[in-house]
């Protein structure tokens, strides 16, 4: 039996949500004619919540006849509100179930577990296309997390479907969307 | 400045009394000691200072979530009868020494830069510092306080990229006071 090669690929999407704020009153005043003339302008910056996910890498499982151990990838999540929501969507998902697909019509199911820290922390199991509850632990100051990571994604291959799957190369594209709560 | 000097006879001065009472009183006082019959000619002077006007101002509203929004410019009208010359002073309500800042209550600051151009298009860029008058600039409309409906200068506001990115979500604001004066 040949060893299957499984290559889940991750595609990150950061959501920058720009809301439509309330109308801002016009307050500029014009100067009058005189020996000096003074006018005023209001300068306003409506800062919307901002998030970013970065530091993603493809996850490559080594070829194996038996189910490989889960693999994790640390990532950087910036969110200036502090909390964030995450949604993972698999290109080959069947409903809420993530699946790897070979060149034909064979699948291996897998799970996606989101941890709110690069190491340790708490976790939540994600369903494809379903937005999580609020997650804490994002970097609130640095969009690049200061070169560190604030979360990690864990991919867990399903033992039953892995064992049953014919040998081959399986892959999926996982799209990750983070958004302000 | 333009200096106007008009020489009149006393009789003509009396005729102008309703519109130049201060000058008339001065002349009468001097005339009392010297005799009206001498018919002295007196000098009436007025210093007409240059007049200026700043108009065409509009508010600057930025919105964004991640990176700082692009800088914005506004074309404004500067009128100056001093051969089109003027100085500009921009003062930030929330800024510190020389700086321009937006605040949202205790949040912030988001600093911003103020650049003045002495033409509506092109021109010389001058980075302003809060509360400090610019060097003498030219290009103002010499005749029309409304610049004939066009602009003669422009104002550019650029938010500090780092400050904006790190700022907590909120509405940050400042009032920028702009004063033009003859050089």
C-alpha cells in the first residue's frame, strides 16, 4: 500500500470592517475680511474596529499509512477591540464537515481546532462556514503581533475516514476569516 | 500698507466734520491758539492696513479600520491686499507644543500633519507647526475677498500612520484654527 500524501492548504482572509458611521456635522467656519482673518475646520478620524490574521503557513502531513498526529500552526491575530470572531471554510466541505479531497471522489474528514494562544490557552472546535463565538487573546497594539503569535490553528485528521480512504494525495483549501465581534 | 494723506483748507475740514469728528476736534483745538483767521492748512492722515480673508474651508473627515486613510486636501481662498502676501498660523486645539493631535476623550492621540501649499495646484509645500506663524507666503487674491469663486491655496491633512493603526476604535476629533495675517 502506498503512503498517502495529504496537503491541507490554508488561505487567510483578514476582514477589515468599515462601518457606516453616523453623519458627522459640518462645523467649518469661514474667516471675515479684516486685518487678520481666522477660520476653523474640524478634523475627525472615525476609527473602526480593525482585525488582521497573518503568519499562516500551509500544513503538510507526512505521507503515512496510519492516521498522522494533529498538526498546529501558530498565527498572529491583531484585533484592536481585543476580541475577535473566526470562521473557517473548507473548499471541499460537506456541510459543516471539513474534508480533504483526492483527484477523484475520495475524501478524508478533518477537524479544525482554534486555540486563543500560540501555546496553551483555550480552544474551540470550528465547523466549516460557521462563525465562532468571541475569542480573546489578540494583539491589540501591533498588526504584526510584534513578531509573535497570538493563536494557533490545529488540524486533526479523522481516523475513520483516513483509514478507509484509498492511497493518494489529498488536499483542501481552508479559508480563515477573522472579524471584529 | 497704503498711506493716504490729504491736505485741505480749514473750511473744507469743517464741511467734513460729521465724518471726521476726531480730526476736526484736533484741528479746532490747535486753531484756537493760532487764530482761525490764519487759515492754516492741516494734514489728515489715515493708515489703511492690508486686509486679508481666509475662506473656502471645509472639515476633514477620515474613516478607516486598518491602515491610516489617505491624506486629504482642501482648496481654500486667501485674499490679501498686501500684494497677495500673507502668513498663516494653524493651531490645534488638542495638540501639544508644535504638534497637531486628534483625541477621543482620554483616548489618543492620533497625531496629524498639516501642510500648506501657496497655490491651489502645485505650489510650495510648507509643513506647519501648531501655533507658529509661517514665513511670508504669496499667491493670495489681491482684489477679491472671495477669490472670484476659485482657490488660491490648499490645505493638506495627513494622519500619522502608526497612531491611527494602534488607536482604539472611536471617533477622534480636533479643531484646527487657521489665521491669516499680513506679513
